[in-house]
C-alpha cells in the first residue's frame, strides 16, 4: 500500500510541474520606464504596435521570443522584429467601455424622462428642460471619454526600453 501512495505522490507532482510549465509563461517582453510600473507581454499574446519610421499601427500575435538576439517572431507577418525597431505599443484601457455604456444609459434615461413629461400632466415634479440638459451632458461626456480609450507606451532611448526576459 505505501508503494501505491508513493507512486501516486510522484505522479501527482510530475503532472503538476508539467502543467505549471505549460500554464506559466517563461519568457516575457518587459516594457520598462525605470519605475515600479512595468508591463509584461507573454508569448501568444496579441499586441498592437508601430515601428520606427512608420505611422501605421500593426496588430499581430507573438509566436516566439528570442532573448539571445532580442527578436520577436510575429505569427501573422511571419517575420522577426528586433526590440529596437518598435517605437510605440498600444494598450486598451478596460474602464472606458463600461463607463461609456453607463453614461449612455443614464443620459438616455434623463432624455426619456424629459420626453414623457407632457404625458405626466400635473403630477410631474421636475422640469423637463433640466432633465434634457442633464441627459445631453451625460451622453456628451460618454462620447468625450473615447479619447482615453487607448494607452500608449512610447519607447525612447534614454527613458524607456523594451527587453526580453527569460524566467527559467
């Protein structure tokens, strides 16, 4: 009986170690501004970037990271790109869409309240002009928030860098 328990114990730990090796990425692109805030990008992740001397923004997936010569193999383009060739990385902010949806819902509610005011008759305790102004301003603020949708990480030679780390 102890032999079965020992075999199960060894099998369990070998299986867990292999699963962790697959689940936890070993190589990262680290975007660093010499501050505690660092951005880690792993193999298989989708990235948006622009290259030096080019205004276009590219979308691609990272297939492999080579820390020896600091190149990134892009899955869609099937090319190796050196980390020095990147000029800007783009990241979506997660709070923008829910905030925009919430302000749209609130603004629509106030505009609907202003629109149904004539149907309320003498029972209405609010001014429809104020409701319309509040609703329109909430919708306008929701549209202005779009400006903050994308965060840019620009790579400059003296203040920020992109490098590949192997965590093995």
